[in-house]
C-alpha cells in the first residue's frame, strides 16, 4: 500500500514534524542568503565595470636612489617587463619615466629613472605602473593646439598635432579608466609619416563632459563622440582618416566603423590590445580575480537588462550582442590592423584571433608575446612601429603621402 507524503506527515510525531519544518526553514534562509550574496556580488561587479574610476596603485616603491637615479619597485608581471614605462606617484612628483631593468630579485625590480629626481624628493610607497611613458603633449616637442570637439554630450577636449599636407589624419581613442595622454606615444610615428594626429576625449573619461548616467556604456554610445571628431577632421580638410583605438578605445573604434555616417572617409582601423567582445573580457577578468562564475554571469545579465539599470547605474542596458564584433564580422567594411599580445593579462587576445579567422580579407593581426596590456610600444617600439608603417604602406597611405611631398 502506498502512503502519501501528507498522510505520512499526519501520522508522524509532533517532534518529527517540527524538526522537518525547522530544517526546511533553515534551508530556505540559507538559500535566500546565498542568493542575496550572489546578487550583491553581481551588482558590485557590474557597477565596477561601468563606473569611471581613478587610477589604482598596483606596485610599491621600495627604495629611491637619487645619486644613482634608480628606483626599486615591488615585482609584478608589469614592473619586470623590459622597455620604457611610466610610474604614477604621489608626493614631490606625480609621474616619473622609467628605463630598463638594472637588477631584480624574487620580490623586487630596480629600474633606471629617466626623469631626474632630486635629492629632496619624497614619494609615497603606493604607485601605479603605466605604459603611457609621455603624460603631457609638450613632452613630444611637436607643434600642437588644444581643440574642442562639438559632440552631442558637449565640448570634448582634444589635442591636434598637424603634419604633412593635412589630407591624412589619425584619430586616437584611449581606453577605459585612462585619458587621452595614453595615446601620445603613437603621435611621433604618425608625425614622421606626414599624418596629422587628433587625440580625443569622450564622455565620462574625466576630461570630456559627463553623460546623464555618468557611466561607461563600453563603446555603445562613446563612439558618437569620436564620430564628432571624424566630422571635425573632415571640416579641417582630412580626406582619409585612420582611427586608432587602445583597449576599450578599440571597442569604440569598431562601433564607429559599424555605425558612422562618415564611413566613406574612414580608411582603416588600428587596434592596440582591443576589446572585440566584452563578454570574453569580463569572464576572463572574473576568473583572474577568482570571482565565481555565477556572480560574473549574473553581473553580465544585470548589465544587459533595462530593469537592472537602477542598480547598475548604467542608465540603460548594455547591448553586448551589438558590441560582439566577432558575431558581427560580416558587417565590417574597413581594413583593420590589430596589435595584441597573447600575454596581455587583462584583455585576452582570443577575440582578436577569432576576428582574423572570421574576416581574413579585412583583418590583419600582429601577435606579440611577453608584452602586457597596451604596453606593446613600450616593450618593442621598433616592431610596433614597423607593423603600423608596413600596414599603412600596404594600404597605399604612406606611399600617397610620399607622392604628395614630391
């Protein structure tokens, strides 16, 4: 004879019934608590992705030798890299340039200082390692003017470095959490090729105006500010425009290529360590920070959703499908050069490789190793420059400039 669960419970002792109900209550509370923790964690992650933030220290100054002009830093995957870099500091200097590694141990790296630091210098221990190298346009010793680009969000500051006859321009787009100074190291190369450089800002980057929500949309709206810069360049005489994007600036450049009304003037894209698919990047960073996949998955879903925007403070859903350029590869129409390191450490190169496979007719990938995120110029300036120069020459850009000069 089969006895129903309800009947069995009716025949059970009061103590057993109370025990079962208590266990169910505990399980329910535990489940609710777990879900609440997952939800809270996902909201925190989502906000972190789209909220413009200041520079976060990632190394420590262990010692400073002003006589020898050397500095010793805690060892990280970045501070041990060969090449020339910068260091954001606080104290008597806010930024110093760094040269080659002179010595290293398991925990520290000593590098040559390329910015003179006086004997009275006082620098706080916490510092941030940088690939910028140049942090002000005056350091390039090239003529430039400060401009304002009339975007829909308001006037966006830019630096204009004229070169050649003004027919060919490159518009430089910086990445997430940085400013336009990130792009300065590319200007001398383009200037030597007779290409005018316009180094731009965009909404919520700390220099351009703030949007209503004050949050990044990961390229979904920022491209409009760069599109305004393309219009500015055309009014100033540009006939062929290269758009160069760094990191998230690569995502912005790709959205510009797909959506701009000035598509006929865009001669191609150069992407340095670019974001090609945000979901791959966010999942990679979550794993690197040991964030549970359930939390990162919920964070992405929250960012996608209109209903969650009051919690994520995005002002609307992030269109991850539109930002996935591998999936939209058939829509691409401009030649693209990608410079990406397989050892990037922040934006994995997987999607860059996938884009070449999807559009080998348009996309060329120059693969680096050892070099870290947006630090390819710093690690191997000669190869980085030769890659860009050769690609421009193959597109007929540099040869046309040489002909114009003749």
